């Protein structure tokens, strides 16, 4: 049993997520994960449709599940 690998990541490599940049959310794909010295989960993400030069490390607090951003749309449509 490896105690080193007990970091609980909310997202996994390959997941499509919404990543925050300057207050806006963009579709992104997780390329790598790491845990910092102070136990913060970080993700190396690629913004979908953007050049690789914009790939960046983000803390977990700046990333959310795409379904979380659709909650406010639930009231539109099916009646």
C-alpha cells in the first residue's frame, strides 16, 4: 500500500473540464496532474481550440465539471 498516492484528485488526466481564465470559463482538457508541497492539487490543462502555448498549470479551485456550468440552463426548454 503506497501512502504517497493518496491524493484525491477531483478530475483525471484526459477529462474535459471548464477552466477559469481571467474570470471566464473555457473548455479544457487535463493533460497532467500533480500535488504541490502544500498538498494542493494542480492540473496541467490544454484549452480546447487554442494553441499549445496557452497550456497552463491551474489549481483545482479554478477548474469545474462541464455539467456544473449547465445547471442554470435547466429552466429553459422542457415544459
